[in-house]
């Protein structure tokens, strides 16, 4: 049996092969979890209206003496605040933002004891995080952020 393939049949086979190749990657990108990328935040425009407030809070934190020290320990992430920052009475939150997977984001109430705050190891999955600290103290808002790889 001798099959001859002319140039027209070759072009059709090439086009079908190319379309199949593209469809394979389209389906793969939609099905596999490792290619699942979320928006940075759910309610982007709502948060954008509070952007100036966050800038003002960050500037308030920048005027404080010193910066927090963020350490990766076996028991978790420990944040040590300067002694000049009296945060024992402060109310706020610590958010661990994970850019690649919003399911791994954490929001923990900020409870400082002896100028230290610990995020337990069992709540954290290995990877890159952006730690966002926001608190109110004596009527002023403060905001501090730091990136860390855990």
C-alpha cells in the first residue's frame, strides 16, 4: 500500500495539529490548580478608595522610632517591635497576604505581649508572604508591611 500525501493534505494536517496543540494548553491551563491565579484582592475598587488612609497610616508608622524585626523561627514567624512602641493596648490585625494563592491568606488579630507577636507555624504554609500590620493607638492609625519567605 502506497499512500501519497500532496501539499494540500499536508497543510490541513499541519493546521489540525496546531489547533490540537493550542487546545491542549487551553484546557490544561483551565483545569490544573497550579495555573490558578487569583486577583490581588476581591474588592479592588472598594479598597482603592481607602488607599490614602493606608498611606497616611504608613507615614504615621514611619515617624515612629525603629522598625519591627521579623524573624522566621521553628515555632513560626515572630515579630519583635521596638521598645519605644507601646503596642500592648493597641487594637489591630496582622494579615499574611500570599500573592500566588488567596486560599493561603491569613488574618489574625494583633495581640502584642512584651513587644512581641507570634504567628504560629501550623497556620503558615511554606512560601512567599507579605506581612501587613495595621493598628490603631490613641486615635491614630498605623500601617507597616514587610515581605518574607517562610
